[in-house]
């Protein structure tokens, strides 16, 4: 069985997540967008809250999906919930 680890922390302007030996680096803004999106908040509201455009939110989501290996918001929510259950992360 492979060791499974999770590290949530800040390194410069990046949030780092390490799970099963894979390191994912999300920028601070990507982390903010991911958190809001995983709560079901619409792109327009995320954009308004963060002072960015809808297009920028979509670009961040595409980057987040690529980095986390999910294809949509539902996958993002499921991945977040799975990590919380397995490692007690927020």
C-alpha cells in the first residue's frame, strides 16, 4: 500500500497540496476561486467578490481543473470532500 500524504500550506504566493506523492500548486487566486466554486457560488458572483471578470474566473477554473485532475465543479467538490474526510483538511 502506498503512503498517502496531504500537505496544505503556503509557499510564497502558492498554496501547495501534496497527495499520494503528487504536488499540486494553486496560486492564491486559484485557491480563492476553487473555494468559492466548490461552495456552489456562480462565476458572476465569484468575479464580483474577487474584483475580476467572468472570463478570468473561467480561466482560473480551467487551470484548477487541470491541476486537480477533475473536469468540472462537481468533481472539485467531490475531491475537496474526499480530502476533508481522509485527512481532516479544510
